[in-house]
C-alpha cells in the first residue's frame, strides 16, 4: 500500500484516530483505521516528513519511519507524536533544514530528514 493510501485512511481525523507510543526499544503507532504497527530503533533506517492539506487547507504534517521490517506513518498532531518528534530530532545527523523545508509544501513527496549510516 502506498504512503498516500495509508494516510487517506487516517485523514478523517488524524489527531484523534492515531496514538504514538515511544519506548526505549522503539515506537508503536495504533489507530482506529489500522492495526498496531511497531518499529524498533534498531530497525529504523530512514525518517521522512510530508505535509498534506487538511481541513480548510490547514497543513497536516506526517512522519514516516521506514525500517528493514516495515514502516509506520503518523500525523504530528497524534497523541504522543510530540514525544516521538523529540526523539527523532535527536537522531545523529537529523536534517533540521530538510525538516523545515518539508513544512513549506503540501501534497509533495516525502522529504527524507534522516538516514542511518550503515557500515
């Protein structure tokens, strides 16, 4: 399923439908539209941000985390998203400039703000 298809499922009321839980082992996202998705910090390979118009063209920012065993998406207004963002901002090499650039556009492709360096 494409990233846009998954987001359309959450689009009715993204801030109420989604809950993000951050632990020392990883991150879990649950919603009324989909089953719980979990991604461990060890599996995390890339982080993206994208912005879509929501009600009355108010932007809704979404996070997309990709790993070797799957991915999770969640809106920045979801319960627990603020705590998740704090952890993501602190990832070594997080590109704050790319993050700020992603907030300027709507319905764009996701912009990568972090990538794990594998040796």
